[in-house]
C-alpha cells in the first residue's frame, strides 16, 4: 500500500510539474523564438529614429538616437520590448556596435553642412556594452571610420552602471573624455547614485528622468526632485537636460528653475531621418552649438 501511495504522490507531482511546465515552456519558447528573430534582424531590420533636443529659445541643439526593430510581420517594435532581451542574450553587443557606427555616420554627414555642424548626437549605451574591455576602442573606431567629430558625440549611460566596478567605470569614462567624447547620465534620479561618486565622475550632463518631469506640474515632491537635480548640475558644473517634456507648462517650470535643455513630445517625437529633416526645415530651425 505504501508503494501505491508513492505512485500516487509521484503522479500528482508529475501533473503539477506538467502544469507549471507548460507555462514555463511556452514563455521559454516565445523567448527563444524572439531571440532567434532578433539575431536574424541585426542589422537589416534595425531602424534609427532621432528625437530633437532644444534650448530655452526653442532652437535645435542636438538629437538622441533611439533604435527600433522593423519586423516584416510584427511591424515597428519598441526598444522597451527587445532591449532587455538583447541585454540578456548578449545580442546587445553586435546591435550596440551597429548603432554606434550608424550614429557616427549620421554625425559625420551633419558635419558636412554648415548649419548642422554644431549639433550633438546622443547614443544610448547599455551597461554590458560599456563594460566590454575594448569599448573605448570600439567608439574610437566608429569615429575614425566615419570621420565623425568626437566632441559632438554624447554617450548616454544609466546610473545603474555606477553600481558596478566604479573604478573601472571611471577609468573608461576618463579615457573617453580624453578623446573629447561626452558622457550623459540618463534616467537621472531613479538610481540613487551617491553624490560623492558623482563628484568624481567625468560626467558632462545629467538627464532628468521623465517620470519626474511628467508629474512636475502636479506632484510637489517630483518638482522638488527636479529642482534638486538642476541645482546639483549647476554646482557640479554639468549640463542638465530634461526628458519627457510634454507640455508648455512643464517647459516653463523647468526654465524658471534654471534648466535650459529639453527633449520631449511637446517639441517633437522621435522620428526617422527624413521626417527629422522635414521637421527642422519647417520649424525654421537654426541649429546652434550644444
Ligand atoms: P531613454 O534613453 O530614456 O529614451 C527616452 C524614451 O522616452 C524614448 O523611448 C522616447 O521615445 C521616450 N520619450 C521621449 N519624449 C517623451 C515624452 O515627452 N513623453 C513620453 N511619454 N515619452 C517620451 P523609446 O524610444 O521607446 O526608448 C526606450 C528606452 O529604450 C530608452 O530610454 C533606452 O533606455 C532604450 N533604448 C532606445 N534606443 C536604444 C539604443 O540604441 N541602445 C540602447 N542600449 N538602448 C536604447
Ligand atoms: Mg537615453
Ligand atoms: Mg531616459
Ligand atoms: Mg530609459
């Protein structure tokens, strides 16, 4: 009878296992499938969109490159849906290299045009990418292969990177900076980075996270955080840019607090190059130094 009971327990166990298995199996299969699709999509199905960055006078000072995945069946896929997968699978490395190279190509083209020469181009760099031993060389190669001006290139990294080997991160940043490349801390304010770290880091720009900017008008504590970041930037002598600026009120509040670099739907959405070019010719944009 003990044996019979054992068999029954095993049976139940197996059923449970089977039950969990199916969900997990499905999730895994979907992930594996998406990963295979993504692997195959690099770089042919990747598209770069550009979102303008403006100053307090409303003049164009630069743009941020934002990647999209143009899947032949699924259409345009947002990076929120594939960057995490790309990170986890390591695909972010070839993808990131392609993005960097393509961004530098664009930067070099703008430099041929007197009106666009001064624009800066911000490129998002994922932590895994930044931490590669030869990252600095990859950036230098992209610059020299395309002829882009290093001082117009801005690399956006997130605060989470600072929780890794800070000494190495600082060394990489310092090396990049020695070539004139600029560094921006993206999603700033969400990562609890210590102020003493910040003082040591060769950072050129703090990018206020859009979660604070979006509720600036309605949430006093978010407004206080925004004010603090602007003051911090001023005392460290680094540029501050606000992302996710969606309304005129938000822009005016930011200006009143001393922020004079903006990016957000109020001004323009991220768009393909063709549209961007149409946008700035229609807006009568006179780009100027960032
Ligand atoms: P991020 O770098 O913080 O980029 C800002 C995101 O906010 C973009 O989303 C942009 O379209 C969106 N945004 C800009 N203005 C507004 C606004 O006024 N309101 C709202 N609601 N949203 C606004 P996107 O393009 O979907 O990118 C999401 C994230 O994916 C990026 O956040 C970045 O972390 C990552 N990402 C995008 N492109 C790349 C890339 O080339 N490489 C890497 N490593 N990551 C990337
Ligand atoms: Mg960014
Ligand atoms: Mg951000
Ligand atoms: Mg982000």
